[in-house]
C-alpha cells in the first residue's frame, strides 16, 4: 500500500497543442479508492498511464510514498495495471496468465502457485484455472486480469476502464466485486471510467477532469450536492441536471415565469444573469395554476419500476429546453400530457453565467 501525489503533473503530446494533462495536483491517500472520471479526451487515461510509467511526465512530478518517480521504469514502480482489453495471453490458461509476471520477476514456482491459488480463491476463479481465455466469458476474463494484478501484491492498482467491455448486468455485479475486493485488500487504487454511475458507486473520492484540467475532487455525495461549477453539476448525476440562464432582478432569478429567490450572499456575486441548476428530484408535480409553477409538455416517460422520470419542455419555451422530473410510483403521467411542476427553491443551484463557477458561499 502507498500514498500517491500528483504535483502539477503535466503531459504534452505536441508543443503546439494544449496539454493532455494540465498541471494536475492530486493527493491519493494510502488505501484509498480514487476514481478519475470525465468525458472522452479529458486526460483521465493519460493521467493513469503517467502514474504507471507508461507515459512520461513533461512537467511537475508524481510521487509514490514520497519518492519522485522520474526515471523509474514501469516494472520498478510496484504498480499493477488492469487494462480495458484484458490483455490476456490466448495460448495460456488462467493460472499461467496470472503467474506469468511473477515468473518474469524471478518468483519461485511454488510461491507463484501459492499466490495464484490465493487470488483465485478471492476472485472465485478456482474452477477456471485450467481454462484458456477463449473458453471464458468477458466477466471471467476480467477477473483473471484482476487476479494477474493481485498476485503481484502491488503498492498501487491502476485500472483503466476495466468494465467497459461487459454487458450492463455484468458491469453492475463486477463493479461491486471490484469495490469489495479493494476494501478487503486495502490497496491504493486509481480507477478510470467515463461512466459517472460507476464513479459515484465505487469511489471513496471522485476526481472530475475536463480538457486535461482537474475540476473538483470530493466524495460522490459532495460532488452531487455541492458541485463547484456547472460542468461538474452537468456531468455528475443521471439523469442530468437542468441548466438554464435566468435574468436577475431584485434578488430573484427569473426564467419560464418563475421567480426564484437568490440567497443574499449568492446575489452579491451574481451579475445581470445567472445559470440555475435543478436536478430531477428538485421538481414537484403540482395542480394547474399553482403559483410559481411551469407547464411542461411531456416528450418521454421513463418507467424504472419504483420510480419514473418525465422528460419534457416548457410549453411556452423552446423544445430543446429539456426539463427532467423524478416521479414516485404513485404519480401516473403519459406521453403527450401537460404537467405543472414547481422547483424547490432550497435545492436550486446558482452558477455564474460566464465562468460557470458556483455562486454558493
């Protein structure tokens, strides 16, 4: 186990283009499960590869247990990598794949076999040890890839979107296995995904990246409830938050006929407009003509069993202006209906229109 510290770590692929990773400063505690998340091209995989030594650090530094990793070869960093593509040798059995790196490091056959047996027991791979990858499912192959990393007893796990090749049901079960395994082993883990649901359900903390820049690092709950800017608010949460520009008048934000009171300390930092943010659960369905409500034409109803989501646009607004409302199982709404919804003022987010920064005190 180890601590990891990114000290303004930067990676440039060309001198003429913006950095792929731009002065990222990030502290990962011993035994922590940290998730790097963001859209495609944001630099999350490059950041992980820099930690593993597969990409150079062009500026700043990366420390493992306080030791600068500049010039340290990947094989000497005591970092185990789990790739998206499994990267198993097709001509080797599961046991041989898991033991391969150990044998290259000079570990005796008896010790390697003991480590493989222990990892196979943890991952429930014992019946599969004699199978080759071609005779395994995607989930089984991924567990073998995990086992190959575990047998090394590394200081740090690096996982690069390891579940992206699995089907939806298998992703859910496998991510719970990975999270449980990390808690059991206590190994410092840096996990990359573009799936914010994975990030929110697996990580002790989540680091959100955009265009190579670190936007916010916090617990999943804090990212959802207290995003530092409109990008984090829009990326974290499913379905996505509703964002709209509102005019500011007399301490109120006005949009779609709604007058939302702006907290005094927030109003002092706002300009002539603000961007409001309302998550699906921040709307409530109310009777027609209820004060401070907006009429929404229902474009789509998504029924998920115990809850439903209604997607629609303001009757008096643009069809592209999509509002999402979370319903409980007792509220029945059909496609094409017009419903009246009212926002809960205390759950409204306010962002600076130009910078996107949160106006929360």
